[in-house]
C-alpha cells in the first residue's frame, strides 16, 4: 500500500464520513484479496480480540436486531482496516507528512468550527458535532506537540495550546477525559526524552485548560454547576444530582441493569454471551431512555449489546494497547499522534461506548508504527 493512500484516507476522514467508509470498503476488499492470493494471515496484537469482538457484534445483530446489520458491519469488520497498516512504510517522510496534514486540517477547520458554534451554539467540523470536535482537536494537538518537540519552534507550541482549547470548547467530558489521560500517558513516554520544563509546560496547559473550563462551565452548564455544588457541600448526592451530573446516565444504567436481570430470570443465556445486537435499546424492555444504547458506563452498555464475549474483546484490545504503549520506548516524536490517538478514544469511552466512526482509521495509523516491533 503506497503512502499516498494514507493521505487519501486521512483527508477523506475529515471531509465526509460517507466517503471515508466507501474507501474503507474498497481497501478491505483489496486487503482480503492480497491475503487470499498470497496465503497470508492477519497479524498484529489486536487481530484476535478484534475477531472476538466482531464475531459477537455480527452474530448478536443477525439474531436479534437484523435491521441494524449495516451498522454491525461498520462497527465490526471495518475495524480490520487495522491490519492494512502493516503494508505501509512508516518512514520519517510519512510521519512528517501525516503530522503536517493533521496540523493543516486543524487550522483549516478552526473557522468552520467557530462559524457553526456562532450560528447554532454547537461547535462542529465539516461533519459530526461536539464529540468530533473534541476527538479531532485532541489528535491535532498531539501532532502540534510532536512537531514542537521535533523542531523546537514556538509556533507549534502555540498551536498545541490553541488546539487544546478547542478540545475543551467541545464541552464533552468524554473528550476531555480521553485527552487528559492521553497527555498524562505522553508525559510518561517523554520522561527520559525531554527537559522537565517542557513536561511541566504540557502539564500546566492541561491543568489550566481543565480547571478553567470547569469553572467557566459551572456558571453555564447544569452538569458542571451541580458537580461544583456537590464538591463544595452545597448539595447532597442522590439520584437527582447523579442524573444531573451524568446527563441521566443513572436512569439509563438502572434500565440496563433491569435488562440483564430479566435475562438472568428468564434464562436468556445466549444474549448474555454474545449480546442483544446493535441498537437493541430500541427493542428491549425496559427500553433505553435515550435511544438505541444503554449509554451509561462502557461495561454495562457494551455487555448488553455485545455480551460477555464482545465486552471481553473490548477489554482485551484496551489492555493490550496500554501495556504495549507503557512498555514501549518512544522512537520518534513524530509518531506521537499515530501511537496515542487510540488512547483518546479508549480512555474517553468509559462513559460513552467503544465504537467511533473513525476508529478503523485510528487503528490503521497505530498499526503503521506498531508493526516495527519484532513480535508483530
């Protein structure tokens, strides 16, 4: 796979999700053909857990929510784009160009995000909404700090600060949580590579952004206002405050727990094993208060949709990823966004869900830098 295909995938991902998914289908067909022709096997640390996860997604959806099979394909087999990353030559030219592309896209999207925020009150890129702003600008900021560490130019650090502010502008707690945790992971990787002043500067940007955003939003957003009242002792913790703070996730969790209790009472062991299928919250009793998923905590919502096997696959992926990254030596500052972007999704998914429309791309990019490990 030539490097220009990487650039095509990247650009398409930020222009149109429909275009990106069409390319994913084409590239996966190509990949399957190559593997069959050469009698090769999938390789990479995520192949086994991805297979387990995809199997549970497809089986449960076919059995219980077949009308959602298109989404099941997106959320399962599409993730095998990961394997194609092994066929890309991840040299410094590619890494440099990918970082430049991320930063360019980040700058170009700024007026788009601000315009949509001004017109609608919701920051959004060309497609998507609040959540995409948080994830996209987390990635762009990782590129900016990587380029700063590589070239020591103040302009890149300035962009790092600007991009970080857009992560907090998204006001998505999952995005801020995923970004914050990933920056802490980055500090761990940089512990022996850069001056302590640089590490302190990164940490201060994170702390200032987090504290400043929390204080500002506590005057505007009922979730943050209620959280501050609980912290300062002005309000008790009860079901009402938990629902306000968690955006009704407490009630959603109670509905999800009741679904599992019903399965156990009625002996529905197959759904407990493989799940009830994608968007089963529309059809189960009690129904999800917010639509297709019981989006409360990842362990509950994913267990209902994908069962014990699917949840185990997700946890296996996350565990394998973080063990690999923590033990790995950072070989090049330019690989930072490719290496750490999955962490933004994984750490931020605790109160949302595992899947993201661009997760196939993020796993694909991770595979480019992972494949140099002799064990892969």
